[in-house]
C-alpha cells in the first residue's frame, strides 16, 4: 500500500502516520504548484541550485502555510553525502530556512524530541528516510544517496533513537520517493562498498558489466539488520526518475534541476 498521498498539488503526505499521530506533519514536495521558472519549474525548494532566491523562498513559504510550520521553525542541514546526525532543538529554529549559509554544517540527518520545529532535507533521486517513535515521540529524517547508505546513515539514526530511549520494536520508518532500481545504474566501485550479504537482494547485473542498484531496498535491508521490524517499514512505489510529472530527478535531468523538500515535524 502506497504510504504517500497527494495532499495538494505541491506536496505528498504520509497520512498513515498522520492518522496515528494527528500532531505529526510528514511528507515531500512535488515539482508542481510553485513560481520557479525554466529547469526549476515550478516548485523548487532548493536554495543551492542557482534558482532565483526569492522564488525559492516564495515556494517554501507556500509549503510552510500549507502545513502550518512557518519558515522560522524549519531546520535544514547542509547535506554532504555523509552520516553525521544532528539533534535539533528549538534553539536551531530557522537554520537554513532562508539562506544556505545558515544550514547545519556537514549534516545529512536530523532528529528531535521537541515539538514546534520542522526537520527538512532536500532530494532529487537520493532516498528520504523518515523515522518516528510514537511512544517516545522522537522524529528524524535522513538524506541517503549511495554514499550515505553504504556508510550506514540509517544505522546511525537508529542508534540515536535507541540512545534517547526508543525500543527497536517501536521505531517506524518510511522510505520515501527516490530513484528506482530500473534507472539507477552503478559501476563496480559503488558495488564494492556494499556489504556482500546485501548484494543479492539489491543488485541486478547488466550485460555491460555494470549493475542496477535498488537503493530503497538496500536501506530497508540495513534497517532490518539493525533491529527495525519489517512490518514497521513502509516503502513508497514512487520513482523520482520515472514519475517525471511529479518529481525532479538529478539523473534524468542531467544535473540541471530543482529539489524536492522532505519534511517531518511535531506540532505543539
């Protein structure tokens, strides 16, 4: 069952979690319904892709109004394809929301136990991972490209939850829209970084000596290895490369494209 549904033209929402916890807002933007132009048309939420800054801020403000989380409550990470996880508090409110320079430096994952702030990350093929413990009321989001995935960013976030009182059986994870296996060709160098016990379930060899990698499934297998229960993992069917009418895609658009914004926050 697809976990993400269209709540509006400009974003999809994980409504299963919303029904479980009405104070929770979690989802990802689409590429439609905004004011950006050209290759960023139209709901680009990334400030780091040479779009017109005022257009990006207008797009972000539209989302902020839709989900009732003003920009001064957003927290954004720099994203460097690594595994550093940052605990956000109210004191970090507004970080990266209106300038790239104010983002949390070197951060690809954010978690919090506090209500009233929105954790965000940016995507255009990499995999969004959303985490929620409804018992301890802890939330998190990670940006998982192939580098962050094989380095274990999913494991790092699980460990942060456990260190803050979560039990493995209570942690819910949603694997969001990213590039699917059919369109994600990688070489031997990438494959060499994947643990051998994951390769059979996540790689498909091609005749040209390269491989098709299922990055969503690889993250799922890592989560299972570190104690997340299979029935607590939801995985989208959306593909950012294939579903061109909905999403930006770095590979499909040859690097000249906008960014979707993944978000999760607990309202007060």
